[in-house]
C-alpha cells in the first residue's frame, strides 16, 4: 500500500542519516499476511484488506506507545486482540503525509509509534499540526510494520494546543528579513514551523521553489516536500500556493543555484485550505 511506501521512504532517510544498513527487505504484512507491493508515487492506496467494523467502540484506549509495545512484546497475541478492530490512541504529532499523520515515539528515538490514515478530504485539522501537538484519535488496526502500528479510517477525537504559534510570512517578507539581517532572521525563523505564501516558480522532483508576488521578483524560497506527495504533480509555475516548513536557513540551494542565496525550508508540506478555520 502507498502508506507503507511513504513510511519506508521516511525510515530509509533516517537509516542513511545514522549510517544504518537499509538493505534488508520489509516484512510481509503481519495482519493479513500479504507481501507488500509498492504503488507508484501519486497512486491512491488500495482498498483495505479488512472489513471496517460497524461497531466503532474501541477495544483499546491508551497511548500510541502502549499499543506499539503490545505488538513488540507479543505480536501474535496483539494481532489476535487488535487486528481489524477499532482502537483509540493518544500521542504527539510527529509529521504528516498526503492523507495521514504519524505520532512520536516516547523513548526519544526519532520515528513514529503510529501511522494514522484518514479518509479522503478528512483530518486536515490534525494534519496541519505542529510537531509535539497532543492528539487523540481512533481508527482500525490494519498493520504493524517498521516498528509502528498502522491505523486506517482514522477520526480525530481531541486536539491539544500546538506547542508553538504558527508563524506566517510571504516570500517577500521572509526573504527581505534574511537579506537585511541574516542573524536576526535566523533567530526569528530558524527554529520555528512557519507557513510561507508565494507563487510557484519551479518544481524539481521533491523541490519546490516559490517566488515573490511580482513576476520579476528576486525573492525566492525553496522548500523540500515528500516526493510521494500527490500535490506535487499538480503544481504549475504561476500558481499561488501556501506551504508549511521549518528550520529556515539562508544560502545557495543545490537545485536552484542560479538564484544565489535564498531562503530554504525543510520538512515541507502543502497547506490544506480546509484547515484554515481550524487554526
């Protein structure tokens, strides 16, 4: 399923970063026993291999870490108890993809404890969270792979307060800030998650370049998005867009060197307009 491919790409990046051996093949789905068949980027996930119970009463309520620990402790027993059943879990937001969010582990290791997939056009209020935001949701246990519990048909039960206020800026504003006083701008934007509004200038695989409002603007912001994000294929030069990213830096981008020093954002994702009213 596509969600497995997305998480595999994320964990592969972590493995490279810490020098781990990523040559081993992923295991078969421990719940329905089917081998993984990665879908091409942008292809919708296949229908679930399990039936969604009509009775949505959770058979488990607790932390995402506790549910993960149940599978790690006795995978066969946990599969019998939770596979294909509704559960309710709580945790802190780690990151999001095109239609899912992941919750942090509580042991200090970078990686997800749970991978929670929403139905189409659902979950935008949760997906636009900032890292560390407390979230409680429920869903149907579909899989346990890559050290995380996979839930489908997820529904948000409760959203806590974001740990920090979302900053917003236009491409022109943040570019001028770095060009005027790089040290001050780095202090203001460097360790924050922010939304940047601009116009698409170029798209290169997973790299998105935004320009300022004026067509001849010399202000640019580069943002790295998940390569599997289906929104990428729909982006065209001249389109006004909003992206969320973090860790703003100022320098020369390897993908857009002709523009000199520009603002660069990491961990980017497209802002979902349906969530505007939830912020």
